[in-house]
């Protein structure tokens, strides 16, 4: 997410073995995403929205 800010980062197990990182990223639109990054090569393997943007 261009312009997003990482709110939290933690190590998690990766499906099939190995490790990965789970970052909660707040996008410029106010939506938080759980982004999974492979520990082996840095590939983004998941991106799940956690909430909807706030209406102003």
C-alpha cells in the first residue's frame, strides 16, 4: 500500500513450513490490512482488509 504505515509487525508460521511476517498496515484511506510477507524471499503472500474506511 503506497503511503501506508506499519502499525505492528510479528513473526508467524508460514503454511507448508518456514517463517513469515504479519504486518498490520494502515492505508491512506483508513483501511487496516493484515499483510503476510514470506520470510524466505520477501514476497507478499497475503493481504486481508481488517476494517472498512471511516465515512467523514
